[in-house]
C-alpha cells in the first residue's frame, strides 16, 4: 500500500514551515511513530513522525525548502517492491487520502508551479506583500520551483527600507527596522489575537509562601538521598494548580461559537523565555502525577525548549498556562491569555514583607503575589476569586501539601 505523508498543522500562526533535514533516506525502513523529517516553525524545531509502518521511498521537498501546511512531503510504501510511479499531483492546501490504493512513483508537487503563467507565491507571502505594498513581479522566489515564500517578501521589504534609510521624514532621519524573527512575528500575532478577541479581567492575591518554601527545602534533602534533581518552587506551584483546577473546570476550558467548552484534561503550559522570545511547552494531565514525576517532566521540557528540540506534542493541548517572572525580581504583573485558553496565572517574586497576623502582631513573611488573567466570556469574577483562594489555601496549609512522592 502506498502512503502519502502529509505535513500536519505544526504551526498555528503560519501557513508554511522550513524543512530542516530528512531523518530517513529512500529505502530506509520506517516504524509508526518514528521521526522522518525535522521542520522549523516560528517557535521551535519539530520532528514529524510517520503514522504507518513501511519504507521511505520519495522526499518531495529538499532540505531548506519552505513547505506549506497540508502538503504531501513524502511517499512511503508497505514494501520496497511496490511501484510508486504516476501518483496524481496534489495541489497546495488540499488534504489527500493518506492511503491510496493506486501505486505511483513521481514526486508530488506542493503546488501547480507556473500553470497559466501564474505567479507562484505562498498565501502568507502574498498577504505580507499586499500589506507592505510590495510588487511580487519584482521578487525572485527561493522556494521549490521558484516559488515566492515569506522570507523572499521580507527581504524585499528590508531592501526597500534600507534604500530609503537616508531619507528624512518631518525633519528626522528614518532608521531601517530589522526584520522580526519568526518567533517574534508569532508572538505579535498571538498576543494581538488574544487582546482583540478575549475580554480580559484580572484578579490578584498575596500568598504566604513559608510552608511551600519549607517543603522545597525538605524535597532537596529527599532528592539528595535518592540522587535525583530536586523539585523547584515553580514545580510545587504547577502541581498545586493541577490539584485545584478539577474543581474549577471552566478555568481550563475555552470559548466557542456555541458557548463555553470544558476540556477534560488538565494540561498546564509553562512559559519559557528564550533569547528571541518565549515558548510555552505543555505538561499533560498534571492532576494525575506526583510532584517528583512532574518536576522531571518540567526540567526535560525546559531543556528541550532552550535547545530547540520540542516536539509537536510538547507544544500542543494546553488548557491553562502559568507564567513566572519572580526569578527576575518582578513583584507582580498581568499576563496575556494564550488563545484558546480561558485563563493564565502570573507569578511574581517571593519577597519578605511585614504583615499583620490574626493576633494583630506584626510579623515578617515571604509573600508572593499571584495574578489571574481571565476570559470574562467563560469565567465570572466570583469563580476566579474562589480559585485564587483555593490556590492560596493549598500553598499555605501544610496538610494540603502532603504529597505522595
């Protein structure tokens, strides 16, 4: 049986990705779930896995090419004896049957290049050219078959800006702007979408972190005895959130045209800062795991994020996000919701403050401010306040932090 391998929706903000390297060559055997090709999205490098067992036969795109989402990128077959000639050409953006009984062997083109003298340009590149008033007939494409891709249009924009850089406008010299990275463009699109479509509101609470910090200290001793890495305070916070969120299902839900939608799993995204932006890997089913397991997963995700090795699964399926700027000395901040989620929790630094206890005594305690950004279409203020109070109670009460390690 012949299988046409389609590039999945690995990017939610771009219609195409860059093909970095083929991990298989023609004739190699392939197992279901085994990586076949590595691509670069605006946020990370992602390995695309085979969904069948068989043999790798044809690569339809060279390394370095820009590949549209849903394009057929490779041909696989059950055996090496199957004839793969004369496969039908698959138009860009179409979704062919993944398994075709008819054998064939010609590489499948991503688009009908040069048909009817049409300028072959990707949808993203065309939109950008229209927005920036770039004449596409003056651009030489660098994609497969001379196809114009986003990077070609960006180069044309940069060249125009540099050419006019010496001109003055209203008495001030103009300064050519650098072309933003793919990650910065993705952040711009996502945050604009969030603020434009989600009615945010914000609630904050101060939490006494003395009990949680004491727990982290005990865990360090246990970790030394077991010769493992100790959970961090952020791990404790993620774990605590996972225990509380099942009681507030709308906070890990989303909004749809038919109203609120509740996601069955507690998948918590953790914001990781990189040199040119940020990325949000996801810890899946947090409510089902113990703290030591969670800590091991978060360390692995953060390391892969810094090395650009996150998989599509690592970035997909988030239902709630946590962003922590406490390590940078930030007292408090408000975060932008990550669509289509309904909330994001922003954590500030744990700072010693003087407070008045229930006995009217002035004492010093390590206090952290947590701010919840919420989609008002899904969650009302009372529910958000109840969640934060449960979150505070869990971190402050020793009996609620008794964890099965």
